[in-house]
């Protein structure tokens, strides 16, 4: 392992939706950098915006102490992108300013803690010549190239506890209770929480549902004397009609160019708006068909709040500490990933812009179907 330059500087920012475990990762990077190396660590506030505005804070031992168990991020976050920064009501490309501030702060490397969006932005900066490393965080677990993202385990625990609690009230009142779980594009959280919580139906974006099939599975439970049901729905769950329409436009988009491409992209946006995230409508339709009393609980940002689970603290700490080893080896343009028992450097170009969907034949789906869970398909 190389010995670090005394003058070295690591910049850190957290970007995208906050996630339990971010502070544990910041601590892991910071403490390792000072304990095994001799680098100074600078945190930038509110994601890429803070780097663009040069709002920074020295992450010394005092700052890093006592944050392992804290939820959120001590640095603050935002969804602002370097090349599309909201400025005075417009989106402006501020990449050059960000590059300038990277150099002004004498950074040797910028470590970006974020999800899929952050990864794409970090990759763009890396292609502009900056030394960049990312750590995969998101409660959605939708990043390719790592077994797991930190934040997922905590959110999973919160969603399972919610389902457990909804079970007793659903059973007492003989109701159907829908619980909407985060996950706009992928269904890892709804699938995991639904299966662990014993939901009777699980609806995820990867398996389009029909309301009739869902109703059928619930009425069949009623016939078996089960007077309540729990339905775990990912926020991005979609019915078959919507999924078919989206797939048809996506197919055309693959071959389209110029104005036609723009038009199809707009069509896609409209379809996404119309068909995704329509849990309230789904609940109303199901109540009409089954004539059973139905309620909806939307977990929302509860799933992102509070203290990280032990598993997330461990994962974030492992990834954070490992990032510093890669910095010592001057390995940049990478995402630090967990694979089995190991942590690895995955080239950003292999994973940026990709989505880790739930495979339709994933063991969890097979197990859920085996225990009689409906996917509404
Ligand atoms: O990316 C994580 C996530 O929590 C998604 O599950 C959810 O769709 C989205 O962020 C919500 O974003 P926001 O916090 O901006 O409302």
C-alpha cells in the first residue's frame, strides 16, 4: 500500500435521497483517512450544489465522532445535478464551476455517496478528468454491481414492522389494508417486506398486475374463511395495460432519432405519470370489485428516517473504510461494491445508468409464490 501524501485532500459529498448509514460511511472514510493515512477530509454541503457553491466543512475527528448511529446525513443532501443545476428558475450546466472548486480545494479525490443518479453524475465528472469514487447508498437497492446498497436493510426493517402492525388491525376489523412501500422503479423493498411480513399480495414494478387477478386472490382468501388481507405495493407498481403501453413506446424509442425521439420521450413521461404511483386509484377499484372494506397506509419517507440498522452500519463502514484503501492505491473512476464477503472496485462505466431490477424468477419471488402470495398476475 502506498503512503499518502501529507498534503492530500479527500472531498466527500452526499447526494440524492438521504439514507440511513450515510453518516456511518462518512465516519468510515474520515477516520480511516486520518488513522491509516494522513489526508485531510473536507465535506461539501447539500450534494453537488455545495461543491458548486464551495460550501464546505473540515471533517476532523471532532466532527466524525458520535455520528455512527445518526440517521440522515450531517452534510445535507440535494438532488441537484452538476450539468442541470437549478439557478434562478433555470437549469444551468455548472460542471466547470464544480471542476474549478475541486481544484481550488486541492482535492486528490471526490467521494460521492449516492444512488443511481449520483453515480451517473459522478461518472460524468470522472470523464471530465476528476478523480471520483462512489459508494452505493439507497433504500431502493437498485444499483447494479453490488450485492446490496446501504440504507436498504434499515428501510426493510421499518416496512416489515409496519406490516406486522397493520396485520393486527386488519385482522380485528376484517379489512383489506394496502401498504405502499418506496421503490419507484424496482420492487426489492416491497418484495422483501411483503414476504418477511407475510403479505397476502405483493405488487412490484417488475411484475405488472391486473386488478381482477388481485381481487380474485383476495376473494379466494375470503372463501377460505380469511376475513382480512394485506397487500404490499411498491410505489411504482403498474398495471398490465400501463406496462404494455410503456413497453410499446420504449421499443419505438430504441430506433427513433431527432424530433421523433423527443416526442416519444414526452409520451413516455405522460404514460409514467398516468400509470405509475396510482395506489389510491387501485385501492378504490379493488374496493368496488370486492365490496370489502379497504384502507391504505403510505409509509413514504418514514422508511428513510432514523437510526441505521446494525447491518447498514456495518456495510456503510466497510464500504467507507475500503474507499480509502482504493484512494491509497490511486484507483479512481470506481464504485466501491460488496460482493459476497468481499468489497471490490467496480468501474463506474460498467454500472452507471443501469438499474438493478428484481428478476422475475428471483428466489424470493419463487418462495413467495410457493407460500401462496399473489403478485396480481
Ligand atoms: O431514491 C430513494 C427514494 O426514497 C425512492 O424510493 C423514492 O421514490 C424517492 O426516493 C422519493 O424521493 P424524494 O425524497 O425526493 O421525495
